[in-house]
């Protein structure tokens, strides 16, 4: 099948999803972080859709990515994530307070097949502007639990209130500080109550066209 035919069929399935939700093109485009004109092009098969946008669409509306890409299988995911392959990366709704020692399958939205997915990695959608402009609100962030953490890496850390937050790991003399890239917020010093949950190894962003 040619790229033109693939885009046409993918666009029709995306249009079917939008219409099943009773949404206008503008409402649907806004929910995905794209502009209406780009969505119109996608639905008509005139624009390519990125893997990041497919992930966002499937996550937002519970769509089976296999059906979206091929038209085969069920349109919507079941209530439980599909079984993972060893190369798949779990996408968490929210990082539990006792992660990684304890989490349940209900904490996982789905498993992502990413080009560079590796064992020991997981994904989250970032929230807030603490790491802007490096990482923005809504970016898909891939985190490795096995990569060595070095000065100025971005890490996911559990703060003293049990919240998982992204910060930059900075070594200053004998001390370690966790700093936001957004200078509107203050850095803080690492102490025994803080637990580092992994290192950011990739960021996927939804870009408005």
C-alpha cells in the first residue's frame, strides 16, 4: 500500500473517532494539541501523522493503536492494558508513592512500542512548566531505571510529599541539588527523604502545526 493510501485510510479512521465523540474539528484538534487546519489535512489524508500524535490520540481516547494504524482488531482498548513484550515501555497514568517497589496494573495506561524502547524503561506525560523550555507540559517522557545518573542529567524524583517530579540533577561540591529549568521556581537540596526514580533518556513532544 502506498503512503498516500495509508494516510487516506488513517485519516478516515481518525475522522471516525472524532465523529463518534460528537466533536468538531476544532474541539478535537485542541484536545490533541494541534491546530484545526492540520487535523483537516490529516482527515483528508493530506498530512502525515507522527508517532507522538498517535500515542497522544490513543492515550486520550482509549483507542487501540493496532486498529488505528491498520484497521484490524477492536477500535477501543479493553479496560486492562495489553500484555507487554520485553521491548515495550509501560506508560503510567501517575507514578505511585511507593514506586518502583510497589505498583499495580491499574497504574499503567498502556504499553508503548517505541523505536528505542529498552528493558527497565517506563514513560509518563509531564505535568506543569517546572522544566520548561526543555520539557513542557504534556510532553511524553521516557525514563530509564538502569542508566547511570551524571551531573546535569534530568531525573524523576519522589519528593518528601511522595510526588514524582522532574528536576535537573546538579552536583555542587559535596552536595546534590535538584533544580527546575524554569527559573521561576527554586532548586532544593537532596536529602535522605528524596528518592530518585530514574533518568530521562528521551522526550517526545506534540507540536502545533
